[in-house]
C-alpha cells in the first residue's frame, strides 16, 4: 500500500522530469492521486507512463499554459495549447463560476488539450460553488457502436453534479468499461466480465489483452449507451475541436462543461435536494443490499478508507512508475 503523500511526490518527480512546470506538475499530480483516492485507479497514477509517452511523441507540451481564447455572452472557449487537460479544465471551471452566477448559465468548450482526467472532478468543483454542472467529452475511437464490431466511438464519458452536503456526483463512461479500467485489469492479470469487449475478429472476449491487439470495447446498455456515445462524440468532437474521430491535431479530448446557477430558477433547490437525498437514503433496501447509495457515495467511502489504509498500486504499474522516476521501490 502506498500513501497519498508518497504518490503525490512520485508524480511530481515524474512530471517535472518530463518537463512540466512546477505549477502544472502540482495540478496534475493532485488530480491523479485524487482519482486513486476515489477508487478510479484508471485515471490515477497509472496514467503517468502514457503522459510521458505523449511528451516524447510531441503530443503534449508539459509546460503549456491554457488561455481563454474567446468569449461570447455566457460562453467561453479555452485553448489548452496542447498542454495537460487537467490544467485546461481547471481554468474552464474557474471561468465558469462567475459566468454562471452572472447569467444563470455558463458553458465552456476546451480545445487543444490532452487527457482531461476524471470528469467527476470538474463537475464536483462546480457543485462545490453551488452550481449544477454537466460535463462530457469525446476520445479516440476504441468502442464499437451497437451492432458493429470495430472501433468507431470513444469511451466518451459523461458527468453530472448537484450542490449539497455532500454534493451528488455521477461520472461514468458510455463504454461498458473505461479503457483505463481495462488497463488496470491487464496490469493485475485479471479477466473482464462478458459483454465488455470483442477481439480483433469481432468475437466476444474476456481477455484485456485482446483489446490492445486490435479489439474493441462495447457500449453500456446496448443501443441506449451507444446512442448517448454518438451524441457526445459529435458535439464534444465538434465544439472541442478534435473532430469526431480525433483526426484534428493531437488533442486527446474535446471537453464541454455546462454550469447552471439554481438560484436563477428557484429559491428552494437546496431544500428539495436535501429532502430527496433523505428519501433515497431511507429507502428499504432490496434483497442482497444493505442500503441505497446516492451518486458519489461509493467514491467518498473509498476515499476515507484509502486515506486511512493507503492505495494499492499493481506491481506492474509501480515498476513503470519507478522506472520513469529513475529510482527503485523502497
């Protein structure tokens, strides 16, 4: 088990060695380790090796600073300048808060940015400011659309959060399993459930390696998840500047963020949310369940446990990280 503090320092070291500015290294390290703490290891320090690869390939400028490229009413376009998506998303969040409070709504498109990380982080940050937030982004094709057997869609996640104590936070991929979670399974030598992926020939598979040998992930919910993914890929790809198949430039994600100020519409949102949450929490559980959980509750419980007990990093991932750091495990 590794402590969050040790993972933060290792992440900073790797990112600084890769050419990141101190501010960028700190911001990205915080986002990665927070993802691990929340139980989303697919978006945690596992990603460092890929980021370093992107730097070496010229797909990512680790010292780049994002900037607001344009403004129109309650909308902005953030240019990531081919830098870390986490840093560009942070800027978009900061800019959206005053926009939403002034206009009742604010929207941002983030363009020319690398991987933006865990979407739940950005909508929760807006919810912490008292805003209702929605985010979605496209990704390079790794998913077969419903009825297909080859890659045409990204994992195309969507996230939604509402203010409260604590906020409700929904964050999931439109694929049955996010690619990063598949990478975690492969690193641990595990298989995946039925319905997650097909191999290069389009045959069902349970082996994560078959995806990396030319297979494809599958959308959740059959045609419903596939349809949602299609809409996300088109809108985020067009507004986020990546193109629908990631063909424009070297950006990893096109991100769209929308923030609503509930006080522009009602004076009792907080009370309604609190009453609704209480009703859900007191719902009689079905057989096999201890309680009804609300979106974000598992992540909060996982964070408490991992802060207390540490974070389990697979041996294969740790070997990658220490090689990047140029050190050995202590």
